[in-house]
C-alpha cells in the first residue's frame, strides 16, 4: 500500500481546495417592483415574470 513520504502541508491542502467554496446566488432587480429576485424566476414579491403577472401574491 502506498504511503506518502511527507505530510501534506496546510498551504498545499488549501491551495488544492481553493475552488471548493460557497457561491452567492445571482440576484437581479425585478423590473416591475424593484425587489431582488433570482434570474429567470418569478418574482416572489409581486408575482410578475417577463412583464406579465403569472402568480397572484395578494400584495398588489
């Protein structure tokens, strides 16, 4: 069984794991109400998508 000759240093380990991280969701402003919403999703605040109301939220 292969055994590493040297212990992997903290720096080398962290460099290898540099791409493993949390990402922020891509949010954009709703053109109808201005609230932040996920791109290509119905606005949870006003229920509009692509200039049309598709969900009745009861707020408008």
